C-alpha cells in the first residue's frame, strides 16, 4: 500500500511541479557578497503574497482579457466558423505571443509539466492535421482545420506561459460569464426588438440562432453561460457587484437557451449545473439559486406562452404585443433577480462566518438522502421504462417531426439523422483506422455514403467520431491527451483557494465535451476559447520568486520570429478566401472578367485550392474556350480528387469540347449518388448522342458554392 501511495505521489508531483528552467542558485553561501543581508531579503520575499485576492483592485490578467475579447468578437462573427475568421484569430494570437516573448524577461515563468503535455498533444494534433493533406490529396481542406488547431494551441500557450496568480481563474469565470451574458442580451433583443437589432433569421427562423448563426451552438454557449454565471453569483471569491450582475443576467441567458429549442443545449445545461452543484461550494447556492430561479421560472412561462414569438413570424406586426410583453418580463426578471441577490449579500456574510457542523458526516448523510430521494422518484415514475422508451425513440425516430409549436421538439427523442452521420464516420474510420481519410474530408464521405432521404452535411456531428474518421487513432489520441491534461489541471484545484472557479470551469467543460459528442462544436471556436484559456491558466505554475529562467534578448527575438512564421498559412487562407468570395459573387452576377481576375488572385494566394480553377473553367465555357475549360477542370480535380463537383465540371467541359463526358459524369454520380444535379447530368449525357452533348452541358446546373 505504501508503494502504491508513493507511486501516486510521484505522478502527482510530475504534473503539479513547474519545469525548472535552471538550477536554483543558493541564497547565501560561497558567493563573495553573500551574507546576512541577502538571507533577510530572501526571507522577506518569501513571506509576501504573490498576488491579490480575486475581487481586489489587481490588474486584469492579459490572458483573461484576451479570452474575454475573443469570446465577444467570435460570437458576432458566426462563432469563428469560417476559415478567414479563424485565420485572423491566429494572426492576433501570434502577435500577442510575440509581444509577450520579446517584452518579458521571463516569458515562460509559468511553464509546467501539465502544460507541456497539453501543448505537446495539441501541437501533434495540429501537425497531424496538416500532414493529413498529403494522403488525402486535398491540402486546401486540411489548411483551415490546421489553422483552427493552431489557434487552440496558441490560446493554451498564451494562458499558461505566465506564472499563475491567485484570483486568475475567478476573474476568467467572471468575465467569461459577462461576455456570454452580453451575447445573450443581443440574441434575445434580436427576437423581442427586431427593428432595433435586425438580423437574418436563417432557414429555420423559429429557432433563435443570432449571433452565432447556429441554434445548437447558441444553446451550448448559453448552457456554459448558465454554469459560470451561477458560479459568479454564488461565490464568495467574487466581488459583490459581480454577484448581483451575474444574477441579473441569468434569466436572460436562460431565455436565450429556451428560444434556441436546442435539446442538446438543455441537456448540456442540466449536466453542467448538476455537476457544479455536486462539486462546487454549496453554501452560496442556498442564496444565489433561489434569487435567480424564481424570476427565471416566471420569465420562461411567459416566453413559452408567446406562440408568435417562438415562430418564424416573430417580426410581424401581429406579434408586436407578445414582443412587448416578453420584453417587459425580461427586464423585470433581470431586475428582480439582481435585487434578490443584492438582498442576499447579507446572508452571504453570515454563511461565510458560520462554521459547518458535522463536516464529512453531514455531507455523506446529505448524499445518501439525495440518492434515496432520486431512487424513490425513479420507482414512482417508472424511470427505467421511460428511459427505454426514449432510447427506442431515439434509435428508431430519425427526424424530429415539425409542428406549429417548436417547443414540442423538446419532448421528442428523434436523432435527426445523427445515427446515419455517426455510422458513416465509423465506416470511414474502419476503412482507414491508422491515419484516417484526411482533415476536412468527412463531407466527401457523407456525400458518397449517406442513406437515401438524408440532408447534406459538412461535419460529422460528433467531435470524437469525426476525428476518428478524418485523422484516425493518432488524431483522437492527441485530442484526448490534450483535453485530458486540461481537465486534470482544472480538477486538481478543487481543494484550493479558487475551488469555486475550478468547479464551475470543470463542470462547464464536461458539459461542453458531452455536447461535442453530438454536434460540430469543434468548428465553433467561440465555444472553446474560455476552456482552453482556463486549462492553460490552471496548468501554469504558481507565481513565486525566481520562477522561470531569464532568456537573453537575442533568444527572445529569435523565438518571436519563429512564432511569426506561423502566420504565413492563415494569411494565405485569408487572402485566398477574400478573393474567392469576390470571384463567386462576380460569377453569379454574370461578370466573368471580374470573376476570372479574382479567381486568379485567390489561386495566387493559395495555389492548392480547387475552387478558383472551377470558376475559371466555367468562365472559359461561357467564353467558348472549351479546351481551356477542360484544362482548368482537370487541374481542379487534381487538387481535390474526392470532390464530386469537380468531376461534374469536367464532364460539362468535356461535353462542350465535343469529347466523351460520360466517364466523368459517372464518376461525379458515384461520389454523390443522391445529388439531383449529378443524376440528371449523367442520365442526360448517357441518353443523348455525341451531337447533343454540348447542348446538354450548356443547360446543366452549376453546383457553385
């Protein structure tokens, strides 16, 4: 038993102790100027606190400020989904890291073994992602995925490079919660005051998606907000004004979550809140939870009773009365929660001064009572049978039925096509278990293997299964190690002075990881920035005198230049994306001259892209240059050989040129057998004679993005 404990202690010290960048120098001894004075000075430094408590007037940690700013910016940029936005994030993070390295004498004072494990695994994931373009023969698909993994790596490095101070994680919880609250305020106002916050509701207008543009992502975002804001509201480590403000934001965030009608978001909220209640400080919940729950319950009842507001007709004149009623209820609920929490500040002081009686026995008794109550309730409502019914409904019910009331979907257990997407991911993994099919290629597998009646999909709706399909076992292993190291860093602080923040961040992280198993959260950086920053801060070594080795100026300059090299890839993607967007717009408007010029600019910025060549090919067809069109389409197909639309374009170009297009059309159909355009072109070319091929091709639909 003693050997086992020693082994556990060795493992714990390995992860907890910061890396020693240089051997410690003796404070006194053999040096010619060593003496009593130096000993007294060293003892004085050791006795002084290294940081102020949370809530004091200490300056905001740059990593906390950066994470908060990124959360706000990305939320209003479609969650950071698009490659150009991710590229700008990488460039901004690289610039910040360069400043940190070059201006700080000890830029890696907080580096620890846990941080080494996390960043090393993320670096391997990014490298494997970039390398996968070599065997997928679609480097342009791998580059945006690489940029995203690089952005995640940079967040962890920036957060953990500096030594951790007391109060850093409570500050991160506070400002992350407020950032999510601000986003949710804007989201709800877009529904209740659409004339003041005009938005494009999208193709499923009855579900709130602004500003992230995807309702399930907004649901997960709101679920995270509920957990961290509840922590801010109930934690004694937070300043009083923050507790009051967090309580006022909780009803708004809950209303946002409800208006998304996201079943996954609601499940994530339940997981996060229950975990926080189980592992967090339960004293503060006695005051904070009722203060927020009562106004929130009333607000939710009013929202659910507003039929037009929860439909696609929310912006019509007929819904004006409901919008005003919900707006008044929203303001009233926020003010009531804030006022109740302000009154509860007196109880906070009394709870903090009271000494718990019973200690561990009381906790054990409470757990036993809770378990008995849950068991009794389960028996009373026949919970096992209900769970089996829901499981069967999830497996057998593919699409959730659409009704006039979107809240009906909350009681439906259909999988909405998830099972088919997961099966395709698993089949793809079984075909290439070691290396996967390459980053960004799940869409190709889905187009090729999806069952009849299924809708188009870009992602696998599961972080773990999609990673297996695209990057194989090494990719999933690197991802698991990176996330596991960050979770470990958060979990080991549950008994420390900032345990409330650790509990909230860990609970929210586990809720997000559960949600990521059923949706494409990884492609939405706004959902991960806070977690990566929190994990980096928690993994960093604590501030102490002499932490980290001072680096020479030349070494810092060289390191900064090396970081700047990482901006080459995202800058190329940004330039190419911008030019490609202009090319597509010009082509759709009929201006092939401008489209060809922009396509060449896009190709010059990123030569591995296929889309610009596709535009050039169609422009050559319009200009009656079929030979050039065939060359352009073949070059596009060579850059992305698994994509059906380039085989389709080649078939069109060959038909216009008078060459046999049937093999190319059949190949396009094989790669996307359910697409009506591919089916129509293949059948028309097969049934028509060579003389009619040009006419059939000129009438073919163009599958441009």
